[in-house]
């Protein structure tokens, strides 16, 4: 066998993301430091399940206290693993804390994939946090914002500015071009309509994309020690996200946690690259898995992931009586211990 054919033989199963349960996955040395555009799209598409349904868009988080677990999360996890999560922007704050080499963000809805692609384009197009907030909400950048500005400074300054329709149209065109021309992602006409719907919500509703908590509320919260941990709290956190996104290392996947493919396909990919899971943010999805009788399937899916004793669940549950917009409490769990009986 010539060297050329040997290389093709060894790499083909990796690049094609071997179907779960089909043929052995050939290990390679370590997770990728960058994915090209075709690898990014292939991994997202091949791991995804059909578009599913949820009762709301969930364009932003409703978990106001989600930063409270960050200090303990940092103590439990080791940098350099893989982050798994669900939903919109709260993942970015957890990613900034965990500092993974790769992040996979699941959601049952294709709509969340479009939300993540919007963020991907904005991270890549923005030079700093102020420019990012300006683009996200289609507001002109106020003067006086710089590297030392806090999240509270950012949102106070932008809160005094109105959305700009001309800026919105220009930014929407830039987002589309970044995704379809710069990256060459094959987004359908329906995808582009969905992308416009998402971006217009941020322009038309401003910080109140969700009535409560608002985006400003979420970004200006702190952890239990009073330290601002949101992904917009510092230039360092923003820069880490920008680098990961620019290297195609934050990948949205459509999938049901109790479904047959998404988690297992990602598990096979991670094992093939000798990667391990650092953290898995679940939000309150387990509530729905229990209601639908899917939690055992989810547990078996997670058991196929490459875990170690430091792999950590981040979950949210209802904190009854806490108050509207504050009624979720985050807590941590040890993944390997919780799923060891589910193989």
C-alpha cells in the first residue's frame, strides 16, 4: 500500500464522522486546534438529528443566577477539555470559565443553530466587546468605552442609545455574507429567513429580547463571590470566545438529548480525537426528559461520552418562590458517577 493510500485509509473515518455503531473509529492524537469550514459544517450536519419542537424560541437565557456556580465549576474542571451545552448565550459564559479546546452546543431546534451562527458571525466581525454589543443590538457605539470598561459600563452606555435601522440592515448583510460567502455554509432560503428573524428580535426588542431577565440583567450579574463572570465582563473572556469562533471550534448541533444520534455521534468524534468532556451544561432539559420518559435514553447517551472524574454536569432547576426571572437555581454534578449504571 502506498503512503498516499495509507493516509486516505486512516483519515477517511475521521473526516466522515463515522456513523454510530457502523465501523470502528480510528483514534488520532488530540482534538483539533482548528477546523476548516467544510469540517465544521460536516461535523454539525452529520451529528444532527431532524429539526425538533420546543414551545418557545429561547433566544436568550431566563436563568439570572447561572453565574453563581462558576467558582466551583472552575475548581472542579480542567482547562483543555471539551465543553458541551444547550441553548443560547449562557454557554459563552461557561465556555469562558471552562476554557475548552472545543465546544459543542446542542438544541432540539434548528432555530438555535441559527442563533449560534449569528453569534459566530458577530464574534468574527467584531474587534472588541463594544463593537460586538453595537452589532448585536444595532446601536451606534458610544464614545468612551475601552478595555477597562465593565459589563455594567457597556450596557449603561448602550442603554442610552436607540437602535438604528440603517445599522441593522448593514449588519444583517454583513452577517449573511460572513456565513454564506466567507465560510461558504450552504444555508437555505428558510435558514436565511430564520437568521433574519433572530437578528431582528435583537434589533427591535433591544436588551429586552426576553422581558425578564433582560440581556443587561444577564450580563451584569456576578458569581457568589461578587465577581463578574459573564462573557462580556472582560476583554479576556471575549477574546477567548472570538478565537474559538474564528477557528470554527464552537459547533451547533441539532439533537434531542434522548435521541438516537446527536450525543452519541459527538461522543464517537471526541473519542476518535482522544478528547474528554470537561463540562456539560443541561439547563433544565432533564425536567422535560423525565416528563417524556426519555431520561434513561439520555443517561445511556451520556455514558458513551469520554468522561473522567472531573467531568461536570451544570444543571438548572426551579427555585420556587425566588421570583419572576430569578426562579432557576444552578448546581453541579459529577458526570461519570451519575451515568456509570447506564451503559
